[in-house]
């Protein structure tokens, strides 16, 4: 396990840094005189100034330089919006419960911390040096207090390392199997843990005095407001594509077990970009040639699944050419993100981009890379860069009927040959009565492949049979007097398409804390007095 160091290469003493940040009032626990509340922090004057400078650089680097359209959307979100987006059903982490004490743990973090503690004990038993920050801090002590200093078999230690490399790829059932396999118990009681179950991370709330039950949520991300305003932003941009919107504001997530200071909190500042791009032609970016020679440290999913954690250093041009990174726009933003972080003053050697594995991929993502910064807590995800494909615009358009799409004139008319269907609605209504609309909708939804097959069937038998749920016994017969299926040509002068979205998402608090570790150092012989060497 790697150890964290100061800017000058000394072992980093997290307690000294934390003491400096709290003493100088960079941040402090919220409601402290009432005992505090986990996962909530207040920023003092220096913290506010530093955060404002980070946000200012973010705006200059992205919003102004890229001519993005900034919006400020409400944090209160009706349930219907987040139900459609998939967050109500899928925005969850896996939690497990101590069957004796009732204490709640995030399952993947518990497995991770116990295995890391056992590997740490193995290092102690082998007489290897251990950095102070590899040892559990006071907040994590209860999770590892029963770990004995004993040497592990080499094969077991290797298995632990490989499991940790793949930890983000495990679902609930697999985490439950790991808990049983490695005999992980309740840390404070030694009792059995209940099987992991999904816990939705959103805060529910009532919108308006007439709501008799929760009908909304505090937003878990700023993205949905940008998607819902897409058509207005497109019009503001004079129908020109591609373009990007941007938003910065508070988001809220009801973390299962918030620890690690500013790195895992329940209320935090997010800065998100939604870059809308035409999917036709490979999601290219006009400025990609400017960054194609930039080298990045990329930890791909195949390396992680093999149980390894060493990234490959390649140019983003090579990564896109080999499809390691899916497209130019995604690659362009990865390079721009690295440039932003280096401008802030992060240590290049403590920066990597890690590709999401299948099980950890968000429900809306086609591909995703995290910019991770190495700290005394390990590698921390600070920025996610996801290809959300056309998921969000599509689901909101299907739900509301709003035209969240682009219409543009074709340079050359397109001749399309396709199977078209004519229904005799004068006969359809009297025959099917209240089910007529359902039959019409089912016919309109038929694919070209199925239409071709049904056209042949109609020509041979004079009728076709469709399975339509909720109509009669589920099987509906239409004869040639009601329906006609013919292959015809039509000319398209206007192209309609739903844009794909590349989304860089920045956790400002995580970036801020990681930066403070990267620029911290102490004078030899005067370790009690820390220095934060921030860039001007």
C-alpha cells in the first residue's frame, strides 16, 4: 500500500494538517456546540476564500474559455423528475447492519477497511515500516480494533490486494459473499452482519403545505436542471450545435456512513458541465488536436479486473485512437481536467484517471473516468467525466412529450425507403372502440424489420396477428380491410436527433481538501508548525 507524503517528500502527518486547517478556521464541524452532525461542515474565512478562488479558476478555465452557458437551477426537485431520471429507483449504495447493535455501515467501505487493516497487520508482522496515515485514525478505529498483528499467507495477501483493486465492481450479493468469505463481523460487537441492501442516497422533502407525504427531493446533482432547460438553451444558442451548459451549486446526498472529513459529506458544492454533442460521426471535438499529445495516467477497467492498480501513461490521442477512451469529446475533457488540476497546484504524480467498471457505472452512463487524487485516505475520486449518451434527454422527452432534440436542415436531401402503414381509422374505431388508440399505438411502434415480415404475411393470408397487452385476450387480428403495409420512398430535408452528453462533474470540497494535502509541508525540526504552500 502506498503512503502519502508532503510537498517536500516527508511522510504526511494528517493530524498536523487537520490541526492547522481547524486552528486557522479553514473549516469546522457544523453545530459543534450541540455535539455536531456527521457529514456536515462549515467553512471559515480562509476556507471560503480558497473555495471562491477554486470556483473562479473553474469558471475561467471552462465556462469562459469554452463559451459555456451557465445556469443556476433550483435544488428542490419534484419526485416525478427524479423518478424519470432513474434516481428514485437506482441512486443507491449498499449498506449492511450489525445484527446486535443496529449500527449501519456502507458495505464496500467496510470490506475495504477490514482487508486494508489485515494487510497493514501483515506488514507489521513482516517488520515492514508503516506510515502513520496507513494506520486507522480515531474515527475508523472501531472498524479494525480486533485485527491482530499476524503474518498472512502470501496467496491470501495477494487475494486481498486483488479484491481491493476490484472493490468498486462488486454488487450487493457479491459484497455479501465477501463478508461471509472473509468472516467480517460487526466491528464493535463481533456479531453477524445482515445481508447488504440498497439504500437510496437522496433526501426526501415536502414541497408545499398541502403535500400529505414527501413529494420531492433535494437534488443529488445539478445536472437535471440543465437537461430540462435544454431546448431553451439551444434556442438561446441560436440552434447551434455542439454547445455546453454549466452549473455550480449545492447538492445533497444522505451518505450511509460519512467519514474522512471533507471527502465524504452530505451537503457539498458541485460544478457540472453538460456538453451536448451530435452522436453522428463519432462525438468528435473541434479542439481535440490541441490536446492530443497530452499524456495522462490511465487506469483502465481491464487492469483493475486483473487485480492490478498500476496505470498506463499514454497520450490522449493514442487512448482515443485505440478506443481506450471512447471518443474525442470525452478525451478532450479528460485532458482539460488535468490541466485545470495542475493549475490549481495538485501534484502530478498524485493524479490518475480511473475507468469505471461495469457494476459501478451509473445507470445513465455509457463510459466514465474519474480523476482521482492520492491523499492520506488513499485514491480519492474528485472529478467524474461520464458519457451519459442520450439517456437523460430521451427519458424526459418520452415522459413529458417535450421536444428535447435538435432539428437541422440537411445539406443534401435524404431519400429514405421504408415500410409505411396505413390504418383505416373509420373502420378501426367501430371495431375496437375504447381499445382503438392502444391498437394504433402498437402499430405505430412496429420496427421496420417487423413491418417487412408482416407485409409478407398480409400479402399471403390477407391478415396479420399482433400481441397487444390489455386488448382482448392479448392477441389482436387485423385484416387487409383495416391495414395496409407498403414499401415507399420519402425525402427528408430536416434531420432530427437527440444529442449525446459528455459530463465532467467536479466535487469542489474534495478537490479543495486534496489540494491542501498536496501543498502541505513542515520544516525539519519544527514539524508542529505546518506550511500550506498554495499557488498565488
